[in-house]
């Protein structure tokens, strides 16, 4: 989330950029190159502001800044991709998809558009299309959040019943985003489902250590149930009882707690 002081500071940069572009003063730096640089800076700042407003749920302000960016360049991939987020938040799925696709056509190498589009496709239940977008995005070795791309790729592959591919993607996500609990839990769970309890136990141990060390992290119902299944396999009754108590106390209405009750009633 962008705080108000940051917004004011970026807004000032936008104002300064626009003043430089439209002042009409002729100086030694008033060349086509410098004008284009000022234009690009203004466009980038508009998109930065819009993205911040999207994160805050202020779609009206986000749209205002994106409209300004697209006035400067109607084919700007960053602005088109962000506009897709606005449309999606407004429930305009067709417009959102059109905007994401325009962004990718404008620049096939703009990875963020593929990530946004992949997330949109996943939310629409179009898992094969989402997988393809995330797979393409994962090839960009310069993308700053590549670990999350592999995590999303793994989720798509899971939904397509490709557990071996999902395991590979989750392992890559763990390598690229150390400390992120999401791929650790996902990999632990998939390994349990595949009957690979030894490997699942190793990754689950790393997850438990991460949670213990970070006061901002807590177990979810899913992580507790995954740990219960691992403890049960290794006949670790103390760990099973401890995790089961947490699951009952913290998530009594969860699907995972209902699954646990079925598990123990069947004596599995």
C-alpha cells in the first residue's frame, strides 16, 4: 500500500514532469529525446499512482490516472495491464481480458501483463490458459517476483491434475522465494497426496520453523491438517494431538477439521 506522503511526492513528480513537457520553453535540453524522456516519466508515474490506488480499492482515482497515461500513449502495456485490473475489480470480465490481451500484444515481453492475465484466467476457472501465461512469465529471469510466478504456475498445474509438474514448480518457487510459506505448504500438501511422506515431512519442517520464527505468520487450517496427516503417517501421536487441538480450537468450522474428524472416525 502506498501511503499519503508517497502519493503526494509522486504526484509532485508528475506535476513537475508535465510542467516540463508543456512549458514551451526552449532550452539546451529541449530536444526530442528529452521531451520523450519526460513523457515516459509522466506515463510511468501515472501507472505507479494508479497501481497504488488499485491496491487501496480506489478504482475511481486509479482510472483517472490510467486515462491520463493512455492519453500519452494508447498502447502503453503497463497502463493497459493496470486498466485490466480495474475492469476486473469492477466485474467487467470481457473488458478486463481485452485490456490484458492488448497489453501483451503491445509488448509480448512485458511479463507483468502475463502475470495479471494469468491470475485473471485462473479466477475464471480457465486453468490451462492460466498455466500457459504463468509458464511464459516464468521464463523471464529478470522479473522481480519470479518465485510467485512459479507458485501460481504450480497451482494451475494442480488444478489440471499435473502433480509432478506442480511439484517441480513449487520446488522452484521455494528456491526463488526463500521464506515464503505458500510454496512450502503447497509442496508439503501435494507430496502427502502423492504418498511421498519423507519429502513432505522435510518441507513441512521448514514451514513449521518459518512460522515459529515469524510472529506475523500463523498456521492455517490447511497447514495444520497437512501436518496432522504427516504426523499420523509417522505415528507421532504427540505432534498429531497438538496440531489437532489447534485445528479444533482455531478452525472448528473449517473443511479441514471436518476432514480430520472423518479421518479419525475411519481409523485411517
